[in-house]
C-alpha cells in the first residue's frame, strides 16, 4: 500500500488541489453561506491529511 502511495503521491496531491480549488470557486460564486461551510469542511480534511496542525495552519483572514 505504501508503495502505491509513494508512486502516486503527486497525483493524489494534484487531485486534492483540484477538489479544493473547484469547491472554493463554487463557494465564491454562490451567495449562500451553507456552501462556504462545506468548503471549510473539505479544507479541514485536506489539512488533516496533509498533517497541517499547530503552527503549520494558514492564518485566518
């Protein structure tokens, strides 16, 4: 399993980036705050998978 992850790591990162970018675009184009919460949830999952916690988190605007 780890061999597969290492062999396809860049593909996984690229797909995750496309998902977040697409979701952020949808959230920016629609006026309801409900989809903004969905994008925030997706981003939390991506941050967790990327081990972004503690000092590695992005600053909140």
